[in-house]
C-alpha cells in the first residue's frame, strides 16, 4: 500500500536501523542454517554428479534405463499438467461461484493431499484401484497407476492458486458480456481465463515440479518395473541401493536443475502478473 | 444452467474418484473386522516403535524449523542484503525437489566415504542409518513452511510500529517480543501446523537415509510400506489410518486457525 514507508528504514541513521529491521545476527543465523541444511547437501550432489567431467556425466545420465525413466516421468507429468489445468480450474470455479450443501467441507478436503503422507496416498489408491479393489479395475503396476498417484498428490496446486484470483475477480465485465449476448463459455474464455492465466500457470508449474519428483505415492502402485513403470525418483533410489551413487547423482542433478528452473519460472510469472496489475 | 451443474458435478466426481473414495475405503478396510484387529495391528512393538520415532523426530524438527522460519522471514523482508532473491528461491526448493534427491544428498555427505561421514565415523558418531540422519532429512523437507507463512505478514505490517518502538528506546529483542511477534503469531502457528504435518508424513528422503530397520530406524510411513510389502495389509491399513487421522486433524486445525486469524 505504502511501499515508501517500508523503504524508509533505509534512510534512517544506523543506530535506529539496527533496532528496526533484523539485526545482522538474524540474517547470519538464518543463512548459516540454510547452508548447513540445504546448500551443502545440494553441493554434494552437484560435485558427485559431475565428478568425472561432463562427458562422463552424460554417459551415466543417458543410459537406456535412465532415459526410459525420464521419458515416462516427463510424459506422465505432462498429462498431469493438462488434467490439473482443467479439473483444478473447474474445482476452483465450483468452490467460488457455485453454492451447494457441504461446500466448506469440500473446500477443506482439497488440502488433504498436502497433509496426507504420500505413502498413505499410494496405499489408498491401491485399496480402491488395486488387485483387491472393489470397483473391478486393477491399475497396480501400470503406467495408469503412476498417473493416478501423481493426480492425487498434485490435486491442490491449481485449485489453491486459481481460487483466490477468482474470488477477487470483479463480475461486472462478465455481466456486461452476458447482456451483450455472449455465451457462458465465450465469456469464460475471453474474460475470465486471461485474468486466471498467471495463477493457472504457476499452479501447473508447481504441480509439474511435484510430479517430476514424486516418490512415496508412486512406490507401491508402480511396482518399479524398469522400462515400464520406473519413474525418475525410483530410478535414483534403485541406483543408490545397487551401489552406484554416481549414476544416482547424475539423474538427481538433472532433477535438481529442473526444480530450480520451475521455481525461478514461477517467481517470474508472479512478478510479471503484479506488474500487469498496476 | 445445465452447464453450471456440469462443472459442479464433473469436478466433484473427479474429486470423489481420485481423493475421497480411496481415503474412505482405507478407513473401511482398517476397521473391516472390528476394532480388535485394528488395535492389535497398532499396538505391536514395531508399530509402537515406529510411531515413537516419528514423534521424536517431529519434536526435534518443528522447534528448529520454527525458529529458523521466523529468523529467515525477518531476514528476507527486513534485511535488504544483495542475493536475498536467491535465498528466497532456495528456501522454496524443498517444496519442488524430489525427496529422493534430498536423501541422496545427505547420503553423499554423511556416508562413510562422504564429505563429513568419515570424520564423524572416526569420532564414533553415526548419522546415516540412525536417528540424526532421519532428523536432517526431515529438517530439509519441512524447512519452507514457517518462512512462507511469515513473509507475507511481515511485508503487510510494515515497519512503522517497530520504528516507533526503536525511537522510544526499545532494544531489538524487546521490539520483536512486544511488536513483531504478536503481529505474526497466527502465521507462525499456521506454519507450525503445516511443518508438523510434513514431518509426520515424510517418507522419501527418510527412506534413503534411515535404512528402515524395524524396531530401530523405521518411521511410521516406512512401517506402512514394509507391512504392505510383507502382505500384512491390516497392519498397513491400520498405520495408514493413524497417519490419515493426523492429516485430517491438521486440516481441522488449519480451518480453525483461518477463522481465528480473520477475527483477530
């Protein structure tokens, strides 16, 4: 609201500034903790991954099994993004614009995949869609099972990014469009959707990053069949367990870079969206 | 009007198929043969040990990450040093990174040939395949939640009151205790709930570093996996119901806190 007031601390005499903002001690402690817990471990992956030079890195990261795992991971994550874009927006729309009995319960349930341990998520899907399920579909040890697990854990991302934007959205334009004879679909596409786009994009980007790295929800339902249902994280796990930390690190480094790029991309989308708002 | 209802029923059907029906079925399966078998499955020694280890790790992790979350939030918002944008992205990384990659990173550091592992081993200190490794993995995975909740609130309250306190001679600590903390307390509480849920449910990173020895280094999520793979479905479902119950409790707390935050 008053960005100048926040920045005023910069122009204060040093003695006052010390008490105002964080003492340098706070920043120092926070950065040290961050280094010990996050940065040094990640540096270890980078060092191990490129230990034998780039040539060697590609040889290790680009073997047929790793390639199959990466291909499957990207393909399934791509489908996850498309499905979530549609269902997430539909769910957000239902929660904001519709009213029905039990809406607040549905709203709270959306966060369940965030709160539920991933291994439990995988087990619940197996209970219903596994060999002993009651609906007569068995997707255990198939790629469809992997897809179902990833859809479960990524469900909240798009809903939770789109929902607040939809709440804030002024309905005047839509009413004007309707009075001019636009269909509901037409007014959604040309009025609502452009406003939702930045939120939708950050939602699917976060869902994509999550899908690329998911492990717990997939491990039981996929059966870890190499070349068939083995996703990237399972490949890394299996490489490490068979005593090849370098092979594991090569693919892990690739996944690390992808996650970081997605986060930088989401940050970029947010800055772009706030600039357009003004 | 038909279109409106198509969106409603379509999206709710999706939610039911992918989320609600599977979770309900796990509860049904756990109690299918009455509370007796459920209780037996929960009270066997390996399950009890796994639950205790999970709670122990959570009790260490949550206070550490809460303290860090508050400090880091203040550092990001109030302390303008170059590179804070990068710090911001790094804090978010555990949200987007595969837990297996996290586990692997700790393995490379604390394994016997690792950067620190050899040194620590020579001094009789085990990290990998022991509780410290599980704690480190959980610290990494649950790091962002308090920071993410605290940062927007700190931005919104601005520095006016803190400046006023400072000009009146309050020390930095007094300013924090009397002005800053009361303003962010709901955000901190919310972050603590999310951190706790994440700690209780962590699986991937812990799987890599703990070794998963039943009765020794097995947390509750690993107990679920081990039971299922040993064809002990009742045990797997019972432990899952316990974890799912904690998750639902988390959701309830979050809903209550949102209301509390709005009314304050």
